[in-house]
């Protein structure tokens, strides 16, 4: 039965395991300044966690983590990584498999997240609902205490091998700045064998019905004509959306950063590096784009290698202007001469810039292996402080 799904997702399971070893910087410390002089401070917020995102006022973060039962759940914490509270674990009113990939509504009143259906094809395999993969998952909303839950989407859920339903997935919810629009990424068709299959962007209006969150006028926003994978990273303006994907037909691990104009429907490639993987980006208050890339890695991803995603890899964070200009490396986690080096291979993953542009909530995947392949990444959440911040300065 496992062979019925693309091998990519099986391998992605391997890449998101969370182990217990602690991350340390600066010869045993838990915080450090960065090699780039703009990075004033790097602090570990969670030794086990992923996909942290800021509240609109910058006082809270939501994140998810994989627990001992093999499922992910959503939590919230303070901006300093304290007062961790569960929002989905052991709660009535929603599925109790994996929940995660959460984001605050711009009003600060709601949290939207990805939730795996309780019953589906291959539901004995716990990796399928990993919120970064999102197979058999829908979008849900909750309040800040996790006291009530409301389903937002209703994808067809495959139950058996021969039922004719494609394996749908839902990941990466994203709000417009005014909170009116909700954008997300959907796997909607099986597509070419051996690929990541077919993905597109959906959009709907986020409204309240008798005080309860719901969606209306759901529709397809974008699907690539040449590539098979696309995901939305952030709103650059009310009419411009930052995308990551293989929109020029390159391999998925050569995906670039793009800007999509919602009015003209024009797409601009900002990075144009089809041999390197650029994703996991966030838009700063002064309209710059922070993103992850393996462009300076000593490891080159070999698309013909049968080991696939298990190949050794390192990635760092970079920043560029909204038009793709003035690219600058921000972190040096894989540079042994840098203060933030941890002495192990590190992959920069998802990130989110705080509303004031001073902090980056970043996920780091730490590779315990030393050979040409890896077995697991330990996923950690760190807070990177910028000085000066990425914000619009008043005259």
C-alpha cells in the first residue's frame, strides 16, 4: 500500500523526526551573536519544535511539535519561548491525529491550522499527516485558548486504493494583511510518478458566521503551467504574493522564489537558480524577503541519486529586496569559523519575521549524521534578533 504514494513523502517522513539532543551555540551556550553584524542575538526557544509564527502584536508565537506518540500538535508560547500552552492536544471537537502548520489571524483572535482526518487511506502510517506534508488534511480554526474548533475546508479524503479519489493534501495557510483573504497550498492530483505530484494555490474569504470563522467563495488562485509544485510564502503588497516553486519546470529541489501579481497574473523569478533550493521565506515590514537556500552549501543535490532527500544537505538564511536585488547571506550555521556554528550540519527551514521586523522565528534542522546520507533531522526553534530591524524607519 505504501508504494501507492510517491516515495517523496516517505522520504520526507525521515527528514522531520525530532530527537532529544539539545542545540548549543558559542562553545556550549544557548545564545550567541551572529557572524553577520546585523544579527545581534540568536536564542533557542524550543529544543523540539517547528514552524513558529508570530501573533499580530508580536507577543506570542504558535508552533507545532512532534510528540512521543508520533503525532504533531499545536502550541502557543510567549515571544521569549515561555509559558507553552497546548491548543489542540486532547481537545474535543477536532481530529486527534496530527495538527500543526498554524498561523494567527491578523485580528489576533483566531488561529488557523492544518488537521489530519481521523480516517483515511493508509491511516496506520503516522507520517502522512505531518503538517509540513499535509496528506488527508483540512484547515481548521480555533480561538487563542483552543476551547472551540471550526472546520474550514472539506477536501475529498481517499479511503481505499481503488476508490478513484486522488490523495489530496493541505499545507501552509497564509492570511492577507487585512485578514480578509486566506490562501493555502493544496495537492490536488497524482500527476507524474516519481515527482511531488500536482500542487496549486487556493484562496477564499475568511468571514464570521454568527461569530464563528468560516470560508466563502473558495477558488483556485494559481497553478503552474510548467512546474508541478507551488506554495505561497507571504504578501509583498495587497496585489503581490511571494511564491516558492518549480514554476519554470526545474526539479523540485531547484525551486526558486517568485513574485506573482494578482492583478496582472504575471510571475517574476527573483532568484533564477534552478540548481539550488530556495523556499521557506517571509516578508519583512520594509518589504524585503528572507528565505532559505543551499546556494553556499558544500553539498550539491544530485537529482539522479536514488537516495533522494536522504542526501546530505546544508542551508542558510538570506535576504533580498522585493525585486530580487541586493542578496545578502544572514546566517552561518554551517561555517565552523562562525559563532553560531553548532559543529553539525544544519538546514534552515521555515521562518517568520516579527511584526516590528526585529526578530526572525526560525526552524533549524540539525543533522546528527556525518556521512553522505542522513537519517533524521532534529527540528529546533530559534529566535534571531536583528539590529537594525527590518522595518520602515520614520523620517
